[in-house]
């Protein structure tokens, strides 16, 4: 395997370390092949929300496997999943399941171009939307980790249709839209998670929505991370925005590979077999992933208090970590929203890619390694979000705080 991994950030290169290999996970913990135990704040990059190997998810998956792992044909659980998604997201009238978040964003972009008859895409510096050619331009996540602004292998003829705006800077979007009549869509993480958590400032998302409505541009929300993570109806519920197309993934599969995109009926009906925009997938709507996801979404629907609990855990941890950092003279900022947070070793608040990129990577590397020695696993990159699950309880919060008390001492060079 190139680099010994199947996804680049797992290689631990940005923290100059060797990756551990996981044998199993349970609840809030991972256990490696040497049976070292780690309190896990990566949570499969946000895909795990109930906890690793949740008994209910495992039992549902076992039952699904006994009925067959893949059909290549329709099954009723697809309909149940579609109803759950549409019920949670008023902006989604029709939904198409895929096998990954990258497939979802790729398909959403193609659909937007087919519906509008336009070619251009506006994205935001530091936003990562999967490894689609057109969107690996000024991307965050792994590309930011390795300091690669673009990926080799992307044709200039494709990249020229991608326009880069600045998150939380509505004027940068307006300037592009006013200067180009060929913009099909704007795609954005409503809450950034792929350069660390960055929240939209007051009015930014509303301004984005207004520009799109005024100019016939489709607004695509990439809620692969935030969908069902920050609220049952995603970030668009929190900020009262109604995008034209929404991309989902991670949580909706219960830990299995899945993705989805959906939106207004008139747009989604441009997809084959109803329309001329082609999209397909052998494992789309895989019955095991769908049934596991249905279990998770149903649990979250029936337990709305779960979101309050995750928010309280994150807020308490954030406050304590900031206090420890202040006491030890460590420049530290924490951005957070329900169930997810990022700690930046920075002198100033982080509100866009520019302010995130100047955070001190060397201090983060030291923090990462020391926390790992304490048995706590944060992302092996300063440009990622950390996640709490419903398995992160009082014991886990206490363990984290006590580790921070030790780790922050002498953290500065």
C-alpha cells in the first residue's frame, strides 16, 4: 500500500510519527494490535456517533448480513432511509444514496451543471469535498496537512472551472459571481471541518443563499460531516438555511461506507432514469450500510437529548482546556459546535483558512504525541476536527482533563 495506508492522513506524516494499527474498537476506545488502549477523539473522522461497535448497530448489521450483503436490486430499507433523511432535512425532497461522500459531492456537482447548463463551481479555500478532480483545488484536510495546494493529475481544463472564494468573506463570493455568468453552483461546508472546525460568522450563510437566489446559482451544502452530527437536521437546521442540494455521509452509515445527496424535486428529477444526468453505483444503497444507518438515525430521532449531551461535553472540555492552556502560557483557541471541536495553537481567533494555517504545527505535533502517550488519540493533523460520541462519558472527560494538565506543562518550545 502506498505509504502503508489506504488514506493519506492515517500515515501520521504531519506529526512525524508512525501509525498504530487498530485491532478493535469498543465504545469510546480503540485497541491496537499490541493491545494498547486509546480514548478516541477521531471517531472514524466523524462517522461514529453512538460509539464503536455499538450493540444495537452490531446486531442490526448481523441480521442484515444474514439476509445478504448486496443485491444489485431495490430493497425496502432504501425507502426507509430516504424517508428518514427527507424527514430530517426539509430541503431534501428526493435523495439518491451513494457509497461515499466523494461520490455524493461529485454527483451533486454534475447534477448542478446539468440542471443549470452552466460550468463554473465556486468553492472555498480550505474546504475539502472529497477527491473529485474539480474540487481538489485549494482544499483542506489531507492536502492542507501535507502542504499541497492542489493534486497532481488534475487537468488544467477542469481546474479552470473552479473559482476560489474565502470562507466568511461574502464579498469574495459576490466578486466572483458578478464577474462570471457561467457559475453553476457554490459548494460549501456550512461549518468547516476539514481545516479544523471553523464556524460561519453572522450573516455569511444567509448572504451566500441570497447571492445564489439572485443569480440562479445552486447552493450545495456539504454536510458529510455535519449532517446528523451537529443536529438532527444538520447545520442547515441550526442556521435556518435551505440549500438546493445537500450532500451527506459518515453518520448515516453507522460506520459503514455510505453517502447521499438530495434536494429539490425539480433538480433531482434531472437524474437518470428520469433525466439526462447519469449517476450510478453497484453498491449504492448497500443493505448492510443502510440498515445500520437506519438504526443510528432512528436512535438519534428518538433521543434528541443526545445532542444536548454532546454539546455539554464539548463545552465543558473546551472551557477546561482553555483554562489549562491560559495557566500554562500556551496560545490556544478552540472552535466548537455540537459534538465536534478543534484546538488551534494560535495567538488569534480562527475564522478562515488564513487564520487556521498560521496555527503552530510544531506545538500541535508535540501535543499529539504526548496525548497519545497518555492513551488519548486526537487527529494526526492540526487541520481536522475532533469528535465526541455518546460513549464519551464522565470518566472519559476526566481522563482527558487530567491528561491535559500534564501535557500542557512544558508544551511551549
